[in-house]
C-alpha cells in the first residue's frame, strides 16, 4: 500500500506595536522571517497537519522587546493565524 502524505498548512499572525526596525520571527527554530511593519504575515514554509509548532523571536528590533501571544500549538486542518 502507498502511504498518503499529510497535507500542509500555512502559519501566520499579526504584528502590532512595532515602532520601526525589523523583528525576525522563527517557527520551530527555523524559517527565519523578517517583519518590518505592523500587520499580517505568513511563514513561507507550511507545516504538516498534526505537527506541533512554536513561534519565537529570533531577533528583536533595536530598543524594543517583542512578545509572542498564542504562538504554539498543533497544526490542524486549516491555516493558523493568530
């Protein structure tokens, strides 16, 4: 029998309170994504359904500290945006 590949879904969120500069977010320690403005973003590499994910700040913007809210979970059958 042939194994059926699990689908992949996108993960993203919304940046608020960024006052200039660039924040670099990553998911599961990889897929570094620079963000330069407030608003929605999506990581470029999708995540397999059923896999855990954890978003973290790789690099904070100069003179700012960023905080992740609801940044971890298990990928379900839809894209995830927080």
